[in-house]
């Protein structure tokens, strides 16, 4: 039996709420520790609480929101003490997707990569943090697409999304100069892909990922605390 119009509308409403709240959480527009209120969300989106609740259940399943013992709901904390598995998976995906792109890309993939590379360079020059993160993710997702393995593409996109909150904090730590080196490394990666140089693509993908990981780890493990104003206070930092 096909869904009724009301069921389709509810499903699309839940998806819209999920998409918007997820982006707001991952982009730190909703900071860790921010309260989540179903009634306020229903008023904001002009819909009943049922699709709101469905969206929140999905976000909870992804670990982006949490319900406390008093049954209040808030944006989940970022646990900086347990990032090693995420970093390991990211490095592996950078390597395998870049290598596969060198092996399997088609001619039509290259203009896409060059265009996204130019977009990323422009966002760095403009010091636009949100655009940097979005265009960087799009660039690496396009590399994964060029590798022609949908399983790796799906996993890598998920990992890139999961790292967005950390990257926002990371890029906000720059006071004077954004990392031009990543623009240069993107150009080297494209060159290796164009040349079908699998080993160079693997090596460059690994070095690129590890450079980002090292800098993020250094930021969140330094002796002083990260001084960035956020609404919530449920952050965990590592002191050495």
C-alpha cells in the first residue's frame, strides 16, 4: 500500500527538520550543550511534534543529541578524548579514495576536481571558515566519487561530516593566516590523479590527512585552553 499524502508530508517534514538541525549542529550554530526543545522546534518549523520527534530520534541515533536523566535533551558534547578511531578512519579513507581516483577516474571527473579546488582556494583567501569546510569536503567527496566505489564514497562522506565540528573549532583558531599549504596539497593530489600515479596519490592522500590530524591534535591537546566563545560547556579537552 502506498503512503497517504499526510504520511508523505510527515516524512518529508521530519527529513527537513533532520537536515536543518544536523547542519546547525555540525556547523556549531547549535553549540554542544545547547538545549533542544520539541515545543519550540514545532513552533519554529510550523508542524506537529511527531515529525520533530522523528528527526530527533534520528539525530540521537547518530550521537548528535543526547537525552539526560531528567529527560531534557541537548546537543551532544564533543568528546576530544576518544578521537583516535575517527582520525585513523579518516587517514585510511583519504588514502584509499585518492588512490582509487588515480586508478579509476574518467575525463569528466577532472574539471569537477579543478573547479572545487578553485572554490576551496577562494574560500581560504576570503577567510571564510564555513566555505572552507564545505568546499574541502566537496573536493574530497568528488575524489571518492572518481574512485568509483560507492561503499568508500558513503563511508568517507559520513566521516567528513562527523569531523565538521572539530574543523570549525580548528579553523577558528587561526588568527592571521589560513593554511595555504592545504591548497597547494590539493593541487598536488589532482596532479597525481591526472597522471594515474597510484603510489603518489596514496602517499599524498596519507600525508595530507596526517597533516590535518596532527594540527587538530595539537590544538586540542595544548596546555592552554581553547578560547572560543560557545553557548555550551560540555567539552572535553586533553591536557598534557
